[in-house]
C-alpha cells in the first residue's frame, strides 16, 4: 500500500498496487486509458457505483483483484494509465512551461464556492461549479501550477425527488467518506492541515482536504470537526443551504480560511483568481498579512489589485451576494487584527447601493480590488459594464475595465466514449491534445453512416439509462405508475429527442415550449415524425417560482395529450448531464435575453454532435454560424409577454420548418443527409472555440500574465498556434 492509499482497504496485489492511487486521482475521469482500467475492472460495479472507483475498490472481493492482477489485457491498460499519470503530474514540458519557464514554488490560486469534478464528489450545484471543475482539469492538461480552494460540504447539494403532483422535494445525504476521492491535506511539516478562522468573538477550526486532478490540487475546507461547536460544524455542511447569516460566515471561511490553508500548505500564489464574489474576503486576509508586515493600507490594496483576478458570472441581481453592513462587521469582528484602524476603509470597498439602500456587496468588493475583471461572454461583458457602472464613475462605458473571456467546456470530460473512438479514427489519435484547431475540420471526413450510427447509439444509450432509472425508482421507492411514466418510460428510441436540462428558474423560461399546447402537440405527435422532450434540472430550494415552473413541466409529462413524449428526469447531476448532452438530438436553450451570461450545456451538446436550438444569448451570440444549429429570434418587443409569445412562435416555426424535416428526411439507406451536415458543423465550429483549452489560454494571456510579469517573472507570448479568439 502506498501512503496516499485508501484507508481500511486490504493490501492490493503487488502488481497493481498503485490502483488506489489511480482511483484517488480524478484525472482518471478524463483519461481514456485510466477510465478503461476501471470499466474493465468490473463493468457491473462500474455502472452500479455510477463510476466511482474508490467505492469499487472497497466493494471488490480480493479474489477478483487477484484475478485482474494476472490478466494481461487489464495489466496493459493499467500500465498505460500510470505511464500517462506520472508525467501529467510532474512534467516540466507543457504549454505553460513554454510561456513561464521559471516560477519555482509559485502557483495560481483559484477560489470557488463549488467545484463540479465528478459525481462521486457532490460539492457543486450547477454551471458555476462545472466551469470551476473544467478549469481545474484543463489547468492540469496545460501544465498550470493551479491550486483550487473550495468547500468539502459533507452533505453536498440536495437530492431532488418530485412528488406525484410535481412538487420538488429536497433531501440531503451524508457523504460516505470512505467512498469519496479525498484525503486529508498534509502540511510540508507532515501534519494534517487544520487552520483557524475568527468568526465574531469565537474561533472556528477548519480542516483541509485534498483532491488530486493530475497536476492540479484542490483544497477543500471543512468545519465539521469535533472541536467546533455543533452549529459551527454545520457551517460548511451544505452548499447554498443556509440563511444570510450562514452565508456570510461561509464566505469568511472561504476567503480568510482559504488564504490561511494555502499558507499552511506552503503555497505562495502569484495570481489569486476569485471565481464569483463568494470568495472576495480573500482580499481582506491578504491585505491584513501585508499590513502586519508593515505596509500601508494603500500599498497593500495596490499589491492586491496587481495580483487579483475576478470573474463575474451573472447579470441576475439575486446572483450577487449582499449583506447588511452590521452583519459583516459583527462576523468579521475577530478578523480585523492590525487592519482594525482601517475597518471603515475596508468596509467601504464593499459599499454598494443597487436602489434598495446601501449594503455590503461581495461583487462590488471584488470589482474594486481585482486588477483584472472578466465577464463570461462578449455580450455579458457589455451587460456587466452597464450593470456596475457606478463602480467606475469616471470611465466612459467602453472604458470600464471588464474583459470578455467566453466560457468553455473540458473536451476530455464531455465527449462521449463512443464518439471519441470515431474521433480516434478520423481526427487522428492525438486529437485529445488539441494542438491544432484545424484538426476539427477532419470531422467532415467522418462518413454519414458512421456518424449517424454513433448518434443513434448515444440516443438509445440515453433512453436505456432513463428507463433503468425509472425501473429502479419503481422497485426501490414504490413510486406510483404516473411517476414511472413521467420519468420517460414511453420515450421512443428512434424519435427526434430534444433536451432541456439546467437549473429551473424564471429567466431560463422552462415552460416556453408549452406556450401553445395544441401546436406543440401537433409537432410531438406528427405521424411518422415523432418528437419528444426530455427535461431535467433542480430549482434552488428557496426559489418557489422555479419550483412552480418545474411543477408545470412535470404536469405536462403526465398529460395524455402529449402521449408520453414529454419526460422529466429527476435529480439532475453530472452523471445525468453526461447522458443527456450526449444522447439527445437537439439541445434547447431559451433564456430571456440577456440574462444567460454564457451557458455551457449547449457547448457540451454541440461537441457531441447535438446541435443547439437557442436564443442568441450568452455564448450562442458568438457561436451561431448559420449552419451549426438554429437561432430562436422572436425580435425585440416592449414587454415580457410579447417577447415570450414571439420567441415561442419563432421556436415552433423553426421546429416545424427546419428541425423536424431535416431530421426525418431520410434517403434509401435511412440516413438523414440534411441532418448530418448540421451535426458535423456543430462539432467543427464549437470544439475549437468553446472549450476550456481556448478559455484557460485566454485567462493566462489576458488575465494572469500582467500579474506574473509584475512579480518579476518572464512571460513569453504564445507564438504560432495561437488560440482562436472568438
Ligand atoms: C453544464 C451543467 C450545467 C450548466 O448548464 P447551463 O446550460 O449552462 O445552465 C448545470 N448543471 C450540470 C450538472 C451541468 O453539467
């Protein structure tokens, strides 16, 4: 057994004694050889554990491990995976090292309240977390010395059940630590890393866990220690679960505890990247450190500005945390330290009045203290400049310092296994390295029959998954027959399948497609041209409006008028998302413009040859090329109701005139010759541009490089294979 091994596990056979190490490094989840190690280890368990190798190793009988240790085919996979893993962790030759040859001991810190890396680590709610997780993975692929900082959340985000009348029920499960790919973080001195954070007049202890993702390390904070009072143990138990008071304390722990955890681990970041305002208290702790070393408030603030990067993610006001000053002041009471005499000056950095009186605003704090700020699409950058105009009273609108770095997705994580095999054949075995954007042009070489074969297979694979889930629910939970039906058991494996999966909330308009039920019914039930809709997504526990939308969609799934062609898959998570973005035929996205800052699920779909049918908001305003999907454009209207009606009409018209006819126009070989060019263009245009490969490079070039140079390190511009700027 290796020292980083799994506790409580019998010794592994010697020949495969690094299998636990592989299971504990989530790098396995996007490396095809490493994935195959665990698929092959025991395929039934692989599926039964929803791809959790840590749990698999605990459940496998020793005899089975002995057997694979003698299986040459298994050993070949195992050896290849480890041959890839070691250089991933330690190689000094990478995209990053060509630009920043020497920065020994320095790192990039990336703070986020959630990270979506794998379903076995339930510390995420949705898009924000997926972005953070995909960045960590890409950072490893590109060789960045990235250290993520977030929360452990032993109860994670809630699990969703839907009652017979469609009302969302929330339940929290306690993480089984033995099944999670985490280990205690150990300081350079060899001790388990535990730091303290002053909260009000008390001190809370924070344990630090470590997750490995190839080169990237992720540190997760957890107050669930015996030494803490019961209420303090609960502070980091759940993601977005508490009230305002819990929230402000969580954010103090993330900001102040996060900096302390990095220090305890011996880290010395050059760049401090705040993903959303939740982590903005990082600047407080850093200024305090500097002031204690003798710098002035102004000098400390200038240094923080020079080295802080901030990404803002939403134009929806409720997406930005604000607190009453008194609440912030009282919980920070013990944090002021030497900063005490500057308390007023610090609090004013967060001062913001959005019309309902001044509050302490985490986004305002981040905007005022980060030297580089970015929004997550070009459209969103414009919206952000307007939305936060009072922060830069002097600047003309186009001078307000907000960069646009459009979001992306991590290719290795989101591409379907079967489609990856086709890419291997036609794009060349090194397509995963994405060295050359032009390689995606070779998607045009994939023969129609082969491309269609994969698309059909992926749809059937999704419907198998949906049916098995419904069967399990029925068998295990004895849900009523209606719920079995609503879960998608009547879906047709050959019908045009439209997916809609994302958080249920007002601005995403989940019910838009039901605006005219009769017209929709004609589309879904057309003879020989059936169309079906698969929905999934959670509403935030406090968002009753979102729950009502969910309930209405659920009632449509139960409505005989739609004949079983509308389904709702419950408990949307990364696992469900993989099946949906890979297995549908069309990905529907109809937010109220311009409220979708970027959106990423449509990128995942397009990468898999599932064209986007979307409002021209967020990334689609840049991504739509005319032949890679469809643009829903109802035009501009003075009021919401008129906009919604026009967008719905535009959506129906696209379905009736373009989408359904192209899908069902088959030749003698039953191939949809008009459809497949759209599939190819979706892949070809999205894969080189809307991935974390392009995005992380832009972060480095536009956002990190100035801080790196200002710290006295050499940063060399990329030449040659420049990333394509969208
Ligand atoms: C990609 C993803 C999201 C984000 O979807 P959007 O379309 O950007 O809202 C949310 N949840 C999960 C599980 C995802 O995989």
